[in-house]
C-alpha cells in the first residue's frame, strides 16, 4: 500500500486465490462515495485490491474465501519484499499457470469450518 505498486503473483497459493497481479489504487481519503467507487473500480471482476496508503481489500462469496485470499496476497507481497531485501527480484508466475490454478481454486476450494 505504501509503495503504490501492484502485488505480483509470485507464489502458487496467491495464484490460486487471486489469479492475477493485485492492482493498487492511488491514495484517496476513505469514508467518501469517491473512495467506494474507486475501490469497486480497482477490484473490477477480481477479489483483491490494494488501496493506496490504506491497505489490502479482499472479497469473496464467504468470509473464509476472502480471508484465504488476504493471507495469500500478503504472503506473496512478503516474498517479494524478502527477495528484494536479499538483492533479488521475485519472479511472477506465468499467466497461464495462474489462470489454471485460479480456475481449480474457484471450482474446488471449500475450507472446513472452524
């Protein structure tokens, strides 16, 4: 959120949950109709977006899927930061693999109740 950059998909778990790089919106004050419209526009057909200077927003058909998506995106972002800290750039997964994993996740993922 602070870097105002999309979160690349570098882990298979993130590819399954999200299926694409997570877009990042510019900074806008929250609590306004404009912020809500921006959030919906940035989310588009996806299930995750980073709101600049605010943080990650996820959604899904239920709380468990939205939460799983949040964890996967944050893990992918953490892997990117760790790679950069070590002097490397994390390599995004190929789009075809992301599409395949995401389609499987949408069709099959059903977390067990807590």
